[in-house]
C-alpha cells in the first residue's frame, strides 16, 4: 500500500491555452469523483469552476501573473482580488524572475507581499520557475517568499524551459526549513515521477496528468 493519499496531494490542473469550458467542467467532475482536493483553472473560468464544485470541499485555484511573472504588482493584486471575490481560495503567483535575477530583492518581496496582504485567508504559493535560476538564486527566492508571508514555494509553471526536478525539490525543502511548504510542478506526468517528488519532500504536486498518475498509483497498491 502507498504511504500517501495521492488524490489529496494533487492540484488537478488544466491551464493549457487551448483548454475549453468543456475541459474545465470535466476537470471539476473528475475532482469530485476521485477526491482531488484542489483544482486549477484559467482565471476566466473561475465562476464556472466555483459553481461546479460548490457545496463540496474542493478548493478552486487560480494562477496569478501567469506564466511569466513580469506583471506589475498592481496588476497581480487586481487579478488576485478578483479571483478571490469570484470564489478562488488558492492562488499560485509567478515570482518576478527578472527582478530577482536583477538583484532587486526588495521589489520581489514587495510584489509577493502585496498579493498576500490583499487576499488574506486564502492559500498562497509562489512559482520560482527554477529552470532559470542558479542555486543561490533559488535559496534567495525561498527566503523572500517566506519573508513575504506566502505559504508555499513552487518549482515551475510548466511553461518554462524545464519543470520540477528531484534535486530542486530537495533544495527548496531544505531552504524553507519548515517555515513553508513545497509544491512540485512541471513535467510530472506519471506515478514514478510523482513518487520521487514526494520522497524528495514535496508537499503538493501540480499536474495535468492527474488521471494517469492516479491510475498508475492504484495499479501498484494505492487506495
């Protein structure tokens, strides 16, 4: 038997540009049928998703500043506030990678804190897009995320040059040192990879391959 309750650890996601309303509603049905606890949908579908899972314990997640992160803080805050007003309770915002790499650490911290402070009582994850960062930049990013009051650091958008790696998950887990959690996302498409990320310390998994992962997990003894 698996030591993990995998559906409860997956953010069941459909964020590809050509996803349709039908795809979003299918995601909502799958979440209810298979007990995924969080779904992620494009911001334009937050109303439909919130209505579809209304009355359940499923939380609706929305990406903020997605996928590049270079939006102004004001625009990120506006996105976040609207999403929450429409029913989102989980927000995954993209860190301003450009500002981080430019050494503008106070700007990065303020950007994250602005969203966190404007949307209290919801969960905040910050996407670092680790494929573009050096080891030291990853460590600095984790520090800034924690200082800004967010709940999670997250590896990737899934739209960068590479996604999550076991090495990065281990590094981020060590860097947050119990002060935050780690979400692995980007390129996680099977149970073997999911298991490796969980073993490395990931607290959550973001993936659009949830159904395949669930099937493979059950095949090896998952509940």
